[in-house]
């Protein structure tokens, strides 16, 4: 009888012993982890650790009420019913108690009130892209775009690459001058493994930032508190970072080394090449605490980009289904480019009093660039046989155009940019004053030897401005043979700049409405001296204002309006025209910029979300018009153009998946220009529609298996016409840019999954994964190659396609 009872009760006893696991991460509305949350259930309990993580077990087939409590947050009660042995991933967001709400908002919404987007560093670590890093995250934001996955440059609200300010620890950084192709760029200056904070403003920024028209990217490198090391390896290269403290923790140091090889991407393109570009970068940030008031820091960088390119053949099929065409090109020659940059900055922070801080900085940037190439190309443009019953189906059966092209360059550039600056910040209760002065010298030595010869059907094609009548082959042309393009120049330019700013900020309240306002002004004087030309001096004045209000409403709203009269004094590239000649008389471009925006924070699906909407308008004068070829910008070096830009940016971010912040962004832009009062046409950056998604997810029953998705869609921009063409006759647009990158990784160890024994106990973090770039293998084009047809006398624009689908393996280790 006893055996029978045991036999009957045995399944129930076994089942009763089964448990389910509840785990997750508890954060506040700002996505910061909450330590010390008391979790009680079934007369048991636990607490969250320093990272907000928790884990406990509950019995199956029983409803368990779990209470989450914390002294600063509202109590949360959640019921769980487990029907089997499984894992619940529950990552709630606790609401701050009302008595503390005002203080927290004033502290955490200051940057939002300034119109600054703060980007989570974790987004940069996990973003998937051909050039993964800060810039890849920016390109998913509304108003920010780039149609070249091999480039880290970006356009913001109708501006070009040269209109963006980039700071690292308050020091402005620069990029090489001669780079003309995204695949030559290599690595961004910013080493994402060294970053502590990322702030970005797409317009309407304060006077403390420099004199550019479009945006500000403000990066802060961290000061380590303990020893750490990280190694990242992939088929694209690798990086290593080491950090720690010395001298009784008074000296903190961090060093990052990166190496990249773009062969994986180049081999996926339509041109067969012997090509192994490699890029090396070494950065260090040192900070020494002399005493409680005085700190000295050093930021150093060395980078070397070697670009050796030897094209062999190219085959591109285009046209329509009914009339397909094929371009076949055979190459001879090679290109050898080298870009070497050195950067160093020494900075001192002195806390004079609790309210007064003074910072002094000396920095220097040197770039030495060589661009050498001799590439000959012979092409055949033919019709493809579309007769399915033909023996030559799918092959070229008739040649419409035959020709050749020879490109030559021997370009050298050496630029040295040095500056010294002094800044001070004074706080007086709710008021804050900031001021600064900076003196900068720039010396650029530039030697240009560049020409191009085009032969079409045995006849040399004359330059675009060639006005001598010709009727070949019926009437022989007896004039001299001229290169299609021929640029020869020697420039030695010195620019001395003195700039400064002063601004005032105040936080206050009006009838329980929180108000933040800022007003300031920048000024700059500069003199341009070029060999053989008269020195020319200029002066600009740039007032800027910001106003934000957070109404005392039940809905969490924040309204901002900002703007000013922004100016951009010309850099060396903006002084040089299409023929390589320098024009010291070029004035600063000016823009009256207005931005109105709203942040609406709300809860959906019991998770935090925020909707950000911004309207903007720019009225530009004294514009220095330009053309873009890949990432190469060529200016007219005059100020005879007027332009405007307006648009709408919308971004919704929040926890679409519990515990993981993602966002969707949409942007609309229209920008046009009128060159010398000829009428308004689209600017080269007129990208009407932008759609971006940055999404994170994980497998519920396997939370350590994570997925990251990066989607970008941009409508086509002008640029499909020949670079020498009259823009008023050619307003061709490139095709829309569509790209999706997917990353899947498995986390073996991290802060949420620690190990005390075994092999994995040696790592703070260990993960491995796959990255699939251009998931749908969409053929995006960045420029066109123009080929002539002898019969129709037409020119065909053959798209130069970017990278195809590429698979990459990745390993990440932290000690």
C-alpha cells in the first residue's frame, strides 16, 4: 500500500520541486541602474546589485506576488505565474517619488534644455556598421545622413562634411584634407573604447562652441579609476585598450591602439583589384591630479593611412530589362596614397574657488599627405543580347562606345595647425557665466599636379570650357591636344585667427514652470596670407540665444527655442577653387538659424519612452557653393550664392524591448541655393527624406543571445551629373540609399553574468558574434561614371556601386 501511495504521489513531489527563475535589471526613467532595490516574495527577499541586476527563484504553478521597494522610488508590485521551469526576464523602470521629482528633473534635463542629445555609450559599443562607432549611431538620428558606408563623415540638416564641429575633451579635432574617397578614410579620430560621454547638437548650439554652421559633436574621454583592458578582434582588424592608475592614484592613463583592413569590403565591390588598404591609430589620454584644485592632462594621437590601390577590371550591368547595357573596363596602373597625422594637446584645469574654474589648453595638429596615381582605363560600352533562344544570350553583342582615360596626380600637402586657448566658468547660484579666448595659427603647404585625358572613339575629348568649333571626324581638328582637366598649383598659405566668446546661463522658475535660458556671442578676426597675393583680414560677429521651459503639467513636456546668426570663417579648402588657386578674399558663410523643439516623455507598455520633435529653418548668405564627388568637396571659392534649408526631425526612443533602449527616427529636409542670382536649385545635400532605426533585442529564453539592427533609408541626393557639368543643366539625382546591418552576439560573461570559478572567471566580459553588413545586398551608388555613345551622341551615367553583402566575425574580451 505504501508503495502504491508513493507511486501515485511521486510525480507531484517531483513537480513541486521545480522552480522558475525571475531576473532582470531595474532602472529609472533615465535608464540609470538602481542599486539597493528591496525585492520581497513568499517571505523571502533579495536586493539589486550596483548594476541594478537581480535574480531569484519562484515555485511553478503558483502565482507569486513580488514587491519592489526603494526609499527614493515608488513601490512596484508584480505578479508572476510560472507554468514550467523557465526564466522570466523582467526589467521594470521605477518612478521617482513626487517629493524628489523637481530636483532630479533640474539635474538630468539640463542637457535636454540646451538642445543637446546625450548618447548612451552602450549604443556605440554595440552598433553594427561598416564603420561602427559614434558616427554610425549619429547616422541613425534624424537630420544626420551619409550615403557612403565606408566614410565616417556626415551631413547635418543640409550642411556638408566641413560644417561639423568635433571636440574631444574640449579640444577641436581635424581630419585630413586630400581624401577624396570614403575607402581612403580609414579610422575616425574618435576611439569609441576611450569614451565617457557623448553629446550632440544638430543646430542652435551655444556660443561656447566654435564657428561652424551645422552641428557639434562633443566627446569626453574617461579618467580610469582602476586597471582594465579590452581586446576586440574581427575580420576587419582589431583594437586593444589598456587603462589604469599610478602614483597613488594621482595619475590616470588610458591607451588605445587600432588597426583596420578594408579588404573585406573592397572585395565585395564590382571592381576587381589588388588592394589591401590598412589604417593604424594610437591614442592616449593622461590626467595627473597635482592637488585638489589643479589637474594636468594630455591627449595624443598618431594615425597612418596607407592606401595602395591597383584596379584590374570592372564589369557593370545597368539599364532596363528591355534594353540592358554593360560596361567593361580594363585598367592599368596604380594609386598610392598616404595620410599621416599627429595631434597633441596639453590642458590644465584650475578650480580657483568652488564657483570659479579656469582651463588653459595648448594643442597642435600636423597632417602630411601624399596622393600619387597613374591609372589608365580602356572601356567598352555594349548592348546585351536579350534573346533567350540565342547562343549569345546574356552576352554583349554590339559595342556602342569605346574609349580610354588616363588620370595622373602628384599631390602633396603639409599642414600645421597650432593654438592656445583660455576658458573660465563662474557659477553664481542659478546663474552661470562662461568666457574664452583662443589664438590659432595655420600654415598649409600644398603642391597640386593633377590632369586627366579622355579619349572617345579615337578622338581626344576637349576641356569643358573649350569653345573652338570642331566637326570631327569630317573636319580634322588641327589645334593642340589639351587635357580634359589640368590643375597645377603651388600654395603656401598662413592664416592667423583670434576668436573669443562670452555667454550667460540662468535657471529659474515662473509660476512653478521651470525655465532655462542662455545668451551669448562669439567673435573672430582672421588674416589670410598667401604667396604672391595681398594679405586680407576679416571679422565676424555671432550672437546666439536659447530658451527652454518645462511647464508644471501632468504630462512630462519640455519646450525649446534657439537660434542665432552663425558664421563659418573659411578654412584652407574653402579658399581653394576648382583650379587649385587660393582666394584670400573669400568671406565667412553666414546663416540665420532658428530651431523650435519639444520633448514629450511618457510611459507605454509600462516602459519609458520619449518623443522628440524639432522644426528648423536656415537662411544662408555669402555661401561658398561646392560640388561633392564621393567625400571630396570642391569649392567655388566665392561668396556669390544664397541658400536656405528647412525641415522637420522626429525621433521616438524607448524600451520597445524591456531593458533595451532603441529608437526610430524620421527627417524631412529641403535645401536650395541660387548661384549668382540664376534661380534656386537643389543643393548637393538636398536629402528630402531620412528614416533610421537602431534596434536591440534578445531571446527571452536565452537572454545572453542578443541582436542589434541598424537600418537607414535616405532619398537620393543631387550628384548624378558629371563633376564638370553646369549644375543648372544637370540636376540628376542618385538613387535612394537603403541599407540594413545586423549583428548577433552571445555573451559568455559580463556584469550581468559573472563567474567565480572556471575559465570564464578570468574575464569581466567575453562575447562573440556575427555581423552581416548590407543584409539585403542592395546595390547603393555614390557617384556615376559617364561614358559616351558614338551613335546617339548621348552620355550614359553608369553607377559606381558601394559594398555588397559582407559577413564579419567578431570577438570582444574585457579583463
